[in-house]
C-alpha cells in the first residue's frame, strides 16, 4: 500500500475539528509505519496548534482552519493556518493554578523547531517576528524529527519521531 506523504485539510472553525484532524494524522502516520507512541506526540502537537487557533484567532475567510502535514525525509512538518488574532503566538509561563496557557510550551518541548508566519498586506509571508493582527492569515508550524527504528528497518522500517527532549 502506498502512503501519501502529505495532507491538507480545510476544517470547520469548531472544536470538533481538533479530533477529526488528529485522527486523520494518526491514521496517516500509522499507515506510514510510525510507531504509535511517537505518532501520539505528533497528534498532541497538532491538537495544541488547532486548539490555539480556535481559542486565540479568527477563522479563515471561508470559516475554516487549514491543517497540513508533510513527511519530508527525516522530518514531519505540521502547520495550522487561521485568520489571525490580536496577539502573536508565544510560549507562556502560566502559574501553578492556571487552567490553560501550556499548549505552546508542549509544542516547544516536542518539536525540534516551531514558528509563526503571517501573510503581510502584500500577501507575502512574514516569518517569526510578524505582529498578529486579526484579519491576516497566520500559520503556526512545527517540525518534528523522524528516524528509522533499527529494529524494524530490516522489515521495511518503522518511523520514530524523535522529540527535542530525546536530544
């Protein structure tokens, strides 16, 4: 069975889209031979990025959020695009009693790199230091490392996502 190396989904700007996207990613990664435990890390990153888009930004012009992932050699890239918001996505340091505010900290821990791109008024992407203003498409992306599990390589491989915490 041939497995696609990328997917792009336009999903309704609603909480149920988090589960839809996560299940699709997990299915794609399982079909590609990614071990379940490491695919769960990727699913968590995707869930956090979509949840942040729903909580802190507006939808794209067609009332959706765009979700994409791509296997690229030894890496997995995940990206979530929305209609922008009043703030730039950043890692917070919430207090012990805080209910939320840990999502991008989780992404930062699991990803090799992550960043923000905002479509400028000319339509060109401004990277990392872009000021998030409502009405401008914003994409938050994360890159996770992949490597072949030596125990499964002889039988056709099994990809393993190596998080930055493993370095």
